[in-house]
């Protein structure tokens, strides 16, 4: 399942060491967006080309505020000691001490939130990352709002497209390649509905599109199947019965006519 992870990197301060000269984000803010598959490995890159070898590195996480320590890597008596202290992530984290980057295996929606990196040497530098994980959007469904179908399209066709709502999900109607209407809702608990307000929807090609930042699903409007009353097929037996009846009546008429002629012939002889 496809995912979108967006990183908002905020460089709060800079280390005054040559080893950290390759910083990706500037003194302001920079947003980096990546697309991943659910269950894949995702790395939150710091953009550093090298971290001082004796630096202490800490990673924090929280759904809204990064106040839970999940990684701590210290140098004690020249030995590197790294502890992954998190029940949530268990064995899914991996720290790169050269860059300070954090790798998360099998990322899921529950891993969304704020991540903060602290690098401590003679001073402290802090990087903040806002991570959002999206699940793929569901396939939209098109149905007819009209109570019944008939041979009159104007009276019987009112296409309605719907899809299961979710974070940043939108639902749109397209006529050919042009978007003609769209809807979205912040209430992800309610299904999205969007009618096709067209008088003659059989005069063009219409597509309903559901989308979020990571995926798109479409449904093509089949106006014939959705709105027209199917033609009534006459059973073959219904055709054969009248034909057989006509043949039988013809035989009876012929016999009657023959008998009548014979009786009239005898009358004239007498």
C-alpha cells in the first residue's frame, strides 16, 4: 500500500564545527516529501555529511510534541552505546551515527507525529521533523439516485459518486479531462458524496476520481448500465407457441374445408 511521508525540517540552531557543514535545511524551513509503500523502510534524513565522532545523539518522538525519547547514542570512555528505548517502535529503529539519520522499518499510520533530533557536542543543535503517513484512497462507487430506471434518460438518471473518507481525501467529477466539481471534508468518519449535475450525461465521458496526497482511484460512468431500463428479451418458447398454434389452426381449417366440400359434392349428386 502506497504511503506519503512529509518531512518539515526546522533547523533551530547550528553546530559550530566543520564536521557538520553539509546541512540540507537552511536557517528557515524546508519541506521534503517522499512517497513510500506501507511496510517499507523509511529514513528521516538530516542532510548532514558527517557528525562529530564524540557527539551525543538523541531522537525524540510524540504524536503532537516530541517528548518521548526513542533513541540515545552516547560515547562513554571511548565506547559507543546506543539504546533504542521505545515500546512503540520495538526493533524497527536504526540510527546512523555518521549523519544522525533515523531509519524506521515497517512504518504505519500510528508512526505519524513529530520527531526531534538532538546532537550534543560543545553546544546543542535541534532538528524537528513532522511526519505524516497516508493510506491509499478507496475506490469510488457510482450509483443512480433515481428511484427506478426507464427508457427516458432525463427522468431516470441521477449519478451519485461516493467514497470512504479519510485524511486529505477529495472526490471529483471529470468531464473528459476537465474537472467540473469537487468535494472534501475534514470529518473522516463520514463518507463523501458528490452528484453529477448534468442534464444529458450521455453526451460525454464522465469519470469520478477519489484522491489523497499519495494515491488516486477512478470509476468510469457507464450511463447505459446505470440508468437505462434493459430491453425485455422475449423467450424463444414464447415465439414457438404462437407459431405452433397457427399451424394447428391451419390444419383444422383445412380439414374442415375439405369435409365441407365433400358434403356439398354429395348433395349435388343426389
